[in-house]
């Protein structure tokens, strides 16, 4: 059975979707997280601060579901500009330095709320 994962420590969904879904097989699918600070509702400035906020949002959802960054198996990084790839990658490497998940990274025309980065995450933990 699938379970909706929701925490007040990450921004509320801005559309008809869940923060995350835990599938009955130990898979956790986290919706794309953008750099909205859940306490203020504000978007952080600059790619480094935005990427840090995205990872804090992902961590809050992982924690709520009982997972950690070591359980992440796949990420998809969406960037407003590939010019920000190196800076995003520097922050990314702080969170994934042991078990490196599979990853895709794309530049897209626009992201919600005019942000610079969005990251979706898939984690797995044997039940």
C-alpha cells in the first residue's frame, strides 16, 4: 500500500501533488523540491543558497519518512541555466559523498516561482 508523506518542515505542495509517496516496496518518491524556506515562504537568493535550501527540504522529507541521504538511489536536477551546474554540483557533493546516486541534470526554460534549481529524489530502503 502507498502512503503519503508530508511534513511542515518542507514547503507545502504548490499544486495537486504530494511532497512524497512511500510505495509499499520500500521506494520513496519525493516530488521536485524548490528552494522555498518553509518557515518564511520565501525563495532563497543565488544558486548556492537555493541548492542548500532544496537539500534542507529534501532532508526534512527523508527524515519524516525514516530515510536518509544514504538511501537515495536516483535524483533529477533541473536548472534554469547550465551556467549554474558547477555551483549546484558543489553543494550536491556535500550531501552525496559516500553512496553516489544515479543522476540526470537538465536545463529547462523556466521553473516554478522563477527559481534557479529543482531536485526530485527517489530513495529505497528494504522493508
